[in-house]
């Protein structure tokens, strides 16, 4: 099987925070894999930047260890490793001071024909100062900047950050990255909807009963406890990842896959979300915080123990019943759920269809369960369509509920690229389709802010749940009050 790969122009990628966890775990391995597959031009170059004083060779040794830690040894046996490492160089620079910036400008200016890309893999409070210095030292001209989440902690701070960045980089050269949008299955959601006549005629409130979006993690906050306690699950996951998934499920068909055509439709969904505030917060939201329990066969500490504090009102779990108030989705609930230290690591979208209006079968054939489409993002990316079929064998009709199961790894027999591999090269190509536009970010905060305010006003602590379970019992009640149930692990 062959695929058409859009070529990439020569580029200079400058990674701020190049010795941090994101660069070590994701960015360096992603860039190596693209180089391994021949998708990085021969003269492309990568500059690492952080405050740590390192030589080029020391940074290459850091990158070599990152590859060893996160890439199978079988992929590191050829000459490609040395070719990749030769692309790397390093500049020590301080985002809050002038040290190192003149040297960085000299390094970047050595490649005047390259597309300059700046990836800000740093703490969020450095986004603005880095952009300002990129402008001050003449590095922003024709450059593209990649911004990681979180983009602000509320609407006011998001607007201020967007304005600060916008004074240096025009919107068409700002790439607000959400790695969930780079996942293969997320893009296959668009292919399923818009490349098949089967689904789109049924993609509305006449045929769909409800939608579930779950992003569950088995791990706790661990070394991110300090950051996490200032954010919580609502800011960390719902405001960005989960709302972006909701938008892709609920949006109208765009006129094309042009970046702004897609993002225009996502924005309409965000603006159509039914407000949640003091009046309805208690009925449609649940927040929780994990206590000590068991995970992966061993005992694990509770959130407060990992935080090293006796008290915190930060939620590590959120469940929300959301509604999109438009003609397509009126009356269809979207149940959103995310949390730390849950029973397993799974991210998936479940589209539950309405039951058949009338059964022609006798009662002894067994229950007729509703069809559902399960789109698995992680682990084991793939798609399942659950159908009722006849159980094989003589003696009359007996029905059973089984999935048509397509695992991407089994179906295509290729390595499933990491989301960052696709997204980094999309920046070089100038394709913003999978990146968030400023008005999307701000519309998401306009919906989330009143929920956070309602929680603060209620002054109720998060509901406790035991680590290794599926969250507080109130989250089960949230969906079962409507006669539905959470579906786990593609069931």
C-alpha cells in the first residue's frame, strides 16, 4: 500500500524548552521518526534552546538518550541516528533576559532560505516573553510559532495571551497545538463521516440517542502535581482536548478541508453549547478527587499525598452532561468524562444510536441492543461498529451483539505515527487545519468559565473516589438518571 506524502520545504526548527520532558518524550522521538521515514529535507536543521548551559555535543548526547528511552532499539541500529543527531545544535538562552538571544539570532539567520519554526515547549508564563524577544531580535519575520496548552487559565488570561502573541505573529502564523487532533483515529472520524454515505444521513437527533467521550488515565498526577493543582481536570482536559473531540463529532460538514472552513464549523459548535452555571451546575456536572487505592496491581497514593498537602479543592475527575443547542443535535446529550487514576487508560468516543422502533422477533431471541460506533483513540487505535446479528447454529433465531472491529495496527500493518510527527510537519507545510484558532480557544473558555465559577460559588469539595475505579458514584448517577450507562473499553 502506498500513500501520497506532501513534501516538506527546508526548515529551521527552534525548540524552546529543548531539555524538558515534552521534548525528551515526544518531540525528539517524533522528529527522528519523520527523518527515519525520509520526510525531513536533507538541509533541515533543529536548534535546541533552554537555560541550561550545554555544548552542541552535550545536547546531542541528551537527544541520543531520549531516542534510546523512547524508540525501539531495532530502529536505532542504522546510520539514520547519526544523520539525525548531526542536524541538532544548541543555544543557551533565557526567556526572561537577553542572554543567548543574539547567538540564537545568528544561528537562525545562517539559514535565510529556510522556513523558521519556533516550538514553545516551555512553561505557559514564558510564551509571551519568548514571542516578544523573537520579535525584538528580528526572528519573527516569516516565522511560525507553535503554542502548547494551556492557553490561559480562564477567558481573561487567554485573551491577554492571544493579544500578546498576536502583536508579534499574525494569526495565520500561530499554531495552537492540541495533540489529540493529530491522532490517526481523530482524523478518521472525519473520514468516516464525510467519505462514506453510510453515516452522515444518520448523524443527527433522529437517529443518534447520545454520545459519550471518555479520556481516562490510569496514572496519577505524579511529578505534575504542582502544575495540576493550579489547573485541575476541567482546565487540563475538558477545555481543550475533550471540547475539540466534541466539535469534530458535532460539527456540520465543512465546505472543504481548508483550515478555516473546518475551524468555522467547530466554532459554531462551541457557540451552540448550552450554558452551565449556578442554576444547573449541580444537575449536569460531577467533580471528584482520587484517594489511595490500587492500580496496575499495586497500591497507589491519593492525590493529596502526591501533592504533599492536607487539603486541596482541585478536581482530578470531571463528568459533564453537555448539550448542543441546534437543529442537528437538539435533545441529544453529550456525556463527557475525564480523570486521573481511573480503572484503565482509554480515550474513546461512543456514538450510541437509537433502538429499533419495533422488534419483529420473539422474546426468546434475546435482547436487541442498540447499534453503536466506538472510535478508540488510545490505546490500540481503531473503530468498532456494534451490530445485532444471528447467532450461528440451527434451532431458530437467536440474536447476539458483536462488533465489526478494525484495529489500525492490524488492518494496515504499519507503525501508527505519533500525533506530534504529523503536527510538527503540518506547521512546516503551513496547514492549520488541526490547530486551534484564537476564537475557538476563547469560545471554549466562555463555556468553561461559568462552570468553574459555579463550582467556586458552591464551595463543595470534590467527591472522593478510590484510585483504580471509574470515578465517583455520582458520575454513574449522572448518566443513569437518563436511563443510560457509561460504556468502557469499547463494550
